[in-house]
């Protein structure tokens, strides 16, 4: 019976792998893979592994395997089914593949939780105060070539739009975050007043952004030092920030997503510092009082970064607002400090979002922007020429030109459909919100597969690892009517070739490419959250929570399926997130 169990698990796992990869049943590699699986499962069923399984491992691994299997089946079901049309065969293949995936992900999760729990990454760390400053300096020096090559900074159409608002060519709008536009405007006007050159003004903002992101990296390093993290981890962290190419490109790109990433990293690092000082202790008496310096090094970064998170991007507001109740509950023994801190944070955000915006009559993001996914699903129904009733056709015709919609629909980008609706359907949509959702649900019940396919195409880059995502391809300043041009200080074919190689390596080097995958990073932070819970460190899971919520907001309202910059905050905070399960407060975690 034991060998039959091992054989069955190996066969189901092999079946799942072959359906996903497209490996032929006649390929001799299938036999090699089957023998490897037999060996692996025999080891997994040994007393050495099973004897260390605790009840929490089973529950956490079951949840993780169910999630990962659902993600994989959803993203890969066309490849899994191939050209099959029979419902019976399709159902059988999906069930067998799902069973194999559940086994693979379940035992991988068990293995990860058991082995990661034994890692010792803290103790005998170096607390020298100069290390974070050195880390920031190294980042600046390594990023400097990107700054000189991209001078005055990478400016895409979004950046150009913000520049036009700064110089008064366009009216102020919160579509690209008016707070970020004001930040650009401050440094632009300062640089322009000193030099008379608009390029120098924009370059001053870009360099200030570099300094801020370097400061955030140094703050992470100092936080890890406070956690007594071993020196090799600090070195890897510094190298991660200084040498990974996408950091170099993004810190010189004029997008709101970049300071947003820095702020989210600071916010998470401040949460870790709350944990380190014993603020998660069981007794309020055990919480040490705030030292004078902590008002500057802890509370100020926490409040300012949290406020900017809510103001730089709409989904930042939702992620932080949803996190605050959990934070207050977790630190309920320290409410005399945590409540005033969060009230100040919320007061700053609400003051800017309402009185300030209203006084300056700043135009807000239109309602259409929040409906990317429902609109894409409706457009997919039209593009696939699915049958609609006369009432449904008449309603959709009020929103958009249905003939144009069929041609404009892009599975992974919603901009074409949103712009098509803005041409004639904005007013109709604004005055028929309830009818819109009723019609959306009605059509969805009639065409569930089409809706499902549209949703997968629109979001898969954020929850499935093997999705192509273009990173760092933008160069210089996009063509514009405002006289701003790309003026590289260093140039030449050698520079171009070096950058080209740097950004092709993720597609060539195994494992390294996973650091460029938003879907893989989501899987990673889910596993790290499970590890926190297994180790009895809910405060660690609390640090990761805002990043999970950020992914959740992307999965319900992203305009682009695999835009790296939308998830860049998680990548920038990655060293901190990875170390969170191994950090304990000074009083001992509960």
C-alpha cells in the first residue's frame, strides 16, 4: 500500500507537469522525471520529514497549495486542455492536473515551512552606524550612470502630462496624483529659478528622487541592523538595491510609482521597528517608552510615509486603510500611542484629499478609471461576438460604439476601451451606475467563460509567475510639444549595448528571472506570511499584510495585466519582507 501511494502521487504529479509544460508522453525525459518524483516522494514520506510535521504545517500548506493550484489552472488551462473540446475529457484532464498540482504545491510548502523554520539569519550582526550611510552612498554611485544616461530623467506620456500641469499648459488633475505633481513642481521651479533651464529643473527632481530612494534603502539596512541580522544578509541587501538593473532605471523615472515604492518600504520598515522595540508585547507595562530620537527615526517616517502612500496612489489609500484596523488590534496594548499616530496620519490624508483639493478645484480621476476589469469583460463579450439580447445591446451601445469596441479591445490593456467610453458614454455611465452593474451581472451570468477569460488576461501578470512583463524599456523623454528633450550626458553604442544585456539577462539566467516576476513575488510573500504564522510571529505577517492588500487591489482594478511598476513597491521592500519571519521582538514574539 505504501508503494502504491508513492506511485500514485508520482504519476499524478508527472501528469500535471507534462500538461502544463507540454512535454510529450513519448519524450524519454518523462521517464527520468517520473523516477525523480518517485525518489522525492519516498523521501517526503520518510520519518525524517513526517516526524517534523506539526498541525499548523498541514493547514498552512493546504491553503497555499489550493491557492497556487487555482492560480496555475486559471492561467494555464488553455495549454492544459490543448485542442480538446469534449466536456468530459476536459473535466477529467483538469481534475487530474489539479490533483497533481495540489500534491506538488502541498509538499513543496511542507518542505519550505520545515526547512525555512530552521534558518538562523539573526545574531552576531554588526551595528556600526556608518553602514546604512555607506549603503545609501553605494546606491547613489551605482545609479549615477543611469541618471547621466537618462538625463534629465525618463519621461513617458504620464510624466509629460504632469510637466504640462506644472507649467500651466494643462489644468491640475489628480489622475496622476497632484501631490506627486507638486513634488516635481517644487524641484523643477527651484532648479529652473537657479539655472533658467527646464531640463536642470527636471534633473533636480530626478536626483532628489534618487536620494530619497537611497535613503529608503539605507533605512531598511539600519532596520535590519536593529534586528541583529547577520552581515551576509546586509551585504546581499545592499547589492540588491545597488546592482539590480530595474532599480537603476526606475529611480530615474518620473512616475508616482517610484516614491510610492520608497514610502511603502519605509512604512513597512517602521512597522518592523515597532516590533523590535517590544511594542507587540502581551502587556502594556512591558512596552518601553518612546525615546526622544524615536520621534524622528520611527514616528515621523511612519506618519509621513503612510500619508504619502494614501495620496500618491488610490490603491495605496485602500491598502493602508484596510491595514490600520489590524495594526491597532495587534498593538492594542499600546493604543495610547498608536491611536494618536494613526489619527494624525488619517487627518493629513483627509485634509489633502478634501479641503485642499476642493479649494484648488483639482479635477479627480474619473469614474471610468475604476472600472477597468468590468469594462474589459463587457468588451470581450462584444469582441468575441457573443450573443446579446436587444436590451443588452441597446444599453452597451449607449456606453460605446460596439463596432469600434471589437477592434479596440486588447486583452491585457484597458486604455482603449476606457477612452472609447470617454468619447460618448461618460455621462450615460455616471447617471446609470446601478443599471450598469445590473447589466454587467446579467451579461456575466450568460457568458461566464468569456468574463473569466477576460479577467485572467487582464490580471494574470500579478498572480502567476510565468507571464512576460516588459521592464526598463523606456528611454529618455517621449516626444512632446513643450521643448523637453532627452539630453544624455554619457552616450554611445557601448552604453546602449550594456543596458540591453542587463535587461536581457532575466530571460536567460534561471532563478534570476524570478526576481523580475510580480506573480512569483506574490507567491513568495504568501509563503513568507505562512512561515510567520508557523513560527508564531503574527507581527511579521502584519508587516507583509499591506503588500498582500496592494496585490489584491491590483487584481480588482488594474488597467494593465503585467505592468511591473504597479507592483514595484513590493520589489523595493523585498529584503525587508524576506527577513520579517526571522525577526523577533526583544520581549520574544507571542
